């Protein structure tokens, strides 16, 4: 246990967790949650995840959370290109289907959270996905499976499976079953590519990829 709880690593994890938690605050506010309690829980959870991800960052030959400058810059460029491509595909093909499914099911709260009608909501969504979701589903889960398997492909598949499980639970509560197959394919592609970017280019590139993919044009709420 002494090798796991390194004070230096814990302090660095705490600093990273503080930044990720700060990025999550607008989304917490948009969701109408208790800010103080949610921030405290988010900070503790992110600290544990960041500490574990930092400890296992090179498992399976991964480049680490913050690789050397050349690889990081190349990763950012690739992440921007792939993110822009997936964003275009989502806006053109996926969003119209899912908006229709949410409208038909009467999921007004879910609609507003996924498709904000204010700049604050749109920025909050990007910060949340780039920070909290990337840290949990990519840095945390990928590092966990890489530590267990010592193989990058297992880590990528494992992270994709965990994301699909969480998404499946969300779909079961949203009443949008007609759109499920299409969005499962989208989630698989986005998570697998994000995980690949993380293991090959580190956290900054993965965060940029997630931020671009999560961008939304402002969407007026439908007449319920």
C-alpha cells in the first residue's frame, strides 16, 4: 500500500482533480444539483481516479498521461482532425434521429442537457465531457484494464465495454429505444477512438478529442 499511496503522486492527482472538478461545476449547476455536495464528491472521486491513472499510466506500453512535447502535439493534431470528423457525422446523421426520439418520448430534461439552448449550457457540456467523462471513462478505465492485462487493445475494448454498459443503463431510463442501435454504434466508435488517442498520445489529446465531439449548436427546446 505504501507504494500505491505516494504523497507526491497524490498531490499531483489532487491538483489535476481540482482542475477537472472546476470544469464540472457549470454542468453541476445546469443539472440543478447541490453544488457544494457535488463538488466535494467529484473532487474525491477524481482524486482517486487521477492517482490510479497516474500510477498505471505506462502499463501495457502506454505513453503516459502527459507524454513528451512532440508526441503530445502530434496527438493534439490527430485528435482535432478525428474529433471534427466525428462531430460532423454526429450533427448530420445522429443528432436528428436522437432529437426526434427524445421529443417523442417527452424527455424534456434529458433533451435540454444533451442539446443546450444557452451558451452557458453548451460550454458546460463541453467542459464536463472533456474533463470528468474523459478522466473517468478514458484515463481511469483504460489505465485499470491496461494494468490488469498489460495490453493496450484489451484496455481499449474494456473501456468501450464499460461505456456501453453505462450508456445502456441511460437508454433504458430515457425511453428512446428506437434510436438505441444507432447511438450504440456512435458511442462505440467515439469511446474506442478516444481510448486509442489516450494510450498513444496522452490525456491532453484525449480531452481535446472529447471536447470537439461533444460540441453542440444551440438548440431551441421543442414545444412539449
